[in-house]
């Protein structure tokens, strides 16, 4: 019942964001005109997302059973900025750098720590249905994640029941916008923090937050 409740909350949150995005041109504050300005090739984006803690493995969430999400008590709110470091001219690909600050909350097991992240990411910009809904796929495989404290959840998922404050960050993400020129995008992603099979401090455990949010193009 708890899993169904959290999954319903995530679904409602994403639906609300999508509805808000559709009416943004009428509701955005005049003090922030960059929120309404079309930017087909943005260099800086800012955004935020909320994530629910899952006890599934990353491969199950993204490939094997993405439709069967399992959640446990614990959540995270993140604010971040994305800088486009390089844009290929003949390939629909951007190289980006993302930095963010997150706060965990919701349960003792999931923890209430602060998290600081930095990760290079690649953005693939071509999909055949982009004239109907502009879709990008972003992925970062090697990033830095530092937390101010280690959660019980991460400890219990490690074979030796320990973890580390500094671990690797891996992020797969899909973004959606009304058009290429839209100054905003909504997205779904997995925030995956792990020791890379023991490579970092012998840590074999991980944590996954299934997340959704929204970001705007600044310039």
C-alpha cells in the first residue's frame, strides 16, 4: 500500500509539472523574462527535481522492469545548474557539466543528509518524434557525489554493511519539451550513487532515487 501511495504521488507530481509547463507563458513572473524567451541552443539551464528512494537495482529500474517501480520510505529534493561545455555541429550531441545540491528527508533509514554533486553528461538531441514532443536523452556515467552523512539504507545494501561519504554518481535522464525552442523542459531521471562494485573504498552498495522535475534555460 505504501509503495502504491508513493508511486501515485510521483505520478501526480509529474502530471502537475507537465500541466504547469503548458500554461507557463501565461503564468511566469514578469521579473524573470528569461523563462519565456525561446532558446533553441541554451548554454545555461537551472532546475529542480524531487525523487523517491527505491530498493530496486539500477538495471531493473531502467531496463528490465521500469514499469514496476518499488519504493521505500525516503525522498530527496535537488536544485542544480547545467552548463553546455561543447556542442557538436554535425551530430545532435551536447557535452554538459551539471552541479547540484540535494537534501534527503522522509525517513531515518533513507537519511536526512545534504548531498553535493558534480557530473559531466552527454545530451543526445535527436528522436524521430521530436516534431510532436521534443525529447532528449542525457546520461552521465562518472560523477562525484558527496554526502554529509551515510544513510542506513546505503549501509544495508553493501555486502559488508558500510558505505562512504564520497561515491560515484550515475544519471540516466529523458527530457521533454513542447518544441526545440521552448525555454523549459520537464524530465525523469534516476539518481544513482554507488561504489562501482567496490572500486571506491570497497563499497558494493548503492542508492537509487527515481526522480522527476523541471528546468529552465537562462541563456
